[in-house]
């Protein structure tokens, strides 16, 4: 890991619980990084996150969240060149069309004793 974090927060690893704002469950769908915390991979901005089980509708038509896009601070700590994700990293959930933000994800991180400042 290198650099420093532009904002404070708890490091996100595979132990984090992620949901879209409509209750769908989100998970990292990409290969894990080589860096782990308590045996679980540390999440970075290069990870692809998928959402399942979203119940969002617009005028009675299902418009479920399908992905999460993260926007880490420009001077964030990095792993293999990708900014690490903190529970405070800005993000938005998107539907299949990917053009309209559908709200920020809900992130719950179990405190592992690692806090980035």
C-alpha cells in the first residue's frame, strides 16, 4: 500500500456489508487484490461491484440497481495502483442502463482496527 488517504474512514475488506438504498445486496464480483485484512481481500476502486435483489421501481416498472461506482479521493492510499475503498468513499448505485444514479450504497464495516486518516 502506498500514499495517504484524503479522507478518514475504515478500510473496506471482504467483511464489509454493502446494500443499495433499496435493500439489494452488493458484492465484489471481480478478482480480489493480493492485500488482505484478517484473511479477507481489501477492496479497491478497480473492483467491480454487482447488486442483486434490488426492489427499486419507477412508475411501477422495475428499475433495480445492478452496479456500484466508487469515486475515491484523488490522493487516496493505493494497492497495486488502485485507490483503496473506505466506508466513507463516495459512491453511487446504478441500474442496468448505467446512466442515472439511483442513490448511494449503504456500507457497514466491521471495525478491524485499521483506520485510514
